[in-house]
């Protein structure tokens, strides 16, 4: 018998059932990796996660004969809807056995909750913050997940579409082999970037310690997000509490050498966010830092040969006239000077065709695709 019910996130057993499902579904899969356990638990904690200061969520479990076979989170992000003048619900954290009946029942319960709150559409997968990866994986299942980016079974696309959702845009990730880069193109970019910096009075701020990251780099990065990405359709500015939480997260997993801030005098006008990929440590520890997981993460920070490039942007008035070449040049430096053998440029919207074209010219192979979905209520 199939049942679907909302869980009480105050109950430890309910939280464990919700958070534990993917560990069973992907047991033995070398390409899946859990998110950090504390980050996952925080999503269900209405006292700790800043999302709940302005919004609400419902967490659903599907059971068949008492066995947990599916889960779903549905979000009513009031901050997003107010900013974008929409009435959309988000869905995320979807996991399910290959059981169309269970998947459809999960979504129907989620849609009913959203309708009861006066919402008129549902889209996703889209999570709680800008650091949560977007979409379902639909291409690239043979590749290991990047740190913090969703991995799922190939049948998920069919389950979601059978539940009444239609595709609503793709996000691609690209692989760069430093040994196969377009050297001539990068050398040209380096020359152009240097001329642009000299002509427009721009410089690159570098950081050496995590203390500097917390004090200078991360606040500047998040301020740039609010000023640029937060102003685009489908995004929203971060609240003060969200800035603090995300600053703590970024400062924890970032390498000071790999965060670059473009400066115009004392004003930050652009950024490149890179960090060592510690997916292997997540796999070995189940995402748990304590009591001894932090040792595995520390070792992986030092020995990983993978870098994730997960965000780049520059203020609009500096984008023309070669402004983006500065970011591409810093990307090259991050990869080569850091001694990395593999680079993953994660989650670039397909609508950003100019960025994709530039990255392909540099030798990047777009090898993973995540898909967004939408359904009217």
C-alpha cells in the first residue's frame, strides 16, 4: 500500500528517514556524493536556516508497505515571489525509486500544499539558497558529481514529466583538461586582459588566509551577487541572515588562492569563485565532518587534483570592451597555478550563449546537463 505524508521536522526519526533515503538509493554508485550532513540537516531546521525567517517549506515521504521509497521538499519562497512578482512554489530534494505512482503522489501532495498557500505554479529543482545546485541531471551520468551539485538516476526525468511537469530550461557544466587547453587563445586573452586592466584602472585582489576571506572576499562576493545576479529575472537579493550563512559556508570550503575579486580602486566590481573539489571526501565520510570526518576533508583539500569553478560575474558597465577577458584569464591562472589536472565549470545557463561560446573556444567540453521543470497549478 502506497502512502504519502508530510513529516514533522522536529522528530528525529522523521528527519533521519528523509535524509537517509538517497544513501540507500545510490549505495554502490561511484558517481553520487552526499551533500555535507550539516547543510542537509539545516534545510529541515526551522530554527537554524535563514530561509524560514521569510518563507516556509513542506517535506514529504512516500512509503510502500512501511518502506520509504520517495521524498520531496516543496518551498514557498515568499522573498522570491515578492521580488519577482510571481506566485511560484519550488520543489527540490526529490528522490524516488523507479515508481511512477509514488512520484506522482509525492508531487500531487506538494501541489496541493502549494495551492493551499495561494501559489499558482511550481518549478524546480530549485533549493533554499543560491549555493544549492539547480535542476535534475539528464546528461553526464557516467561522470562523478561535482561538490554540491545534484546527481540522480537517469529515470528521474521520466518520473517528473509523467507527473505533469514540462522542461523549462537547461543548465550545463563543462570539463577543462589543462593539458588540452587552447594555448593560443588563452595567450591572446592574457594580453587583452592586461590592456583592459590598464585602460580601465582595474586590478585583482588576492587573498592568503581564511580570515581575509571572511573579512573581505566573501562579503564582497555576496554584495556583487546582490548587485548583479540578484537583479536578474528568476533570482533575488540575499537577506542579511542569508549572507552570513552563505559566507560561513563559502569560507569553510574555499581556498583563499582561488577566490578572485576584480577591483576598481576600492570598489569590488567582479569576481571568480573557485574551490577544490572535495567530492571524494564527501563520499568517504557520508558528508559528516564529525567526529573524525574533518580529517578526510583536510586531506582531500590538500591532494585533490580537481577544481570547481562555480560562479563568475562582472558589473554590467565593465562587461563590454573586454571586461570578461579578465575573468577568463584569472580562471586559467587558478587552474594552472594551483596545479590542478581537471577543472569543472559548473552550472551555466544555456541562455548564456555568449559565455558558452567563449568557454568552448578555450577548450571546455560541456559534458553534463541539468534540467529545470515547470507545471501550472
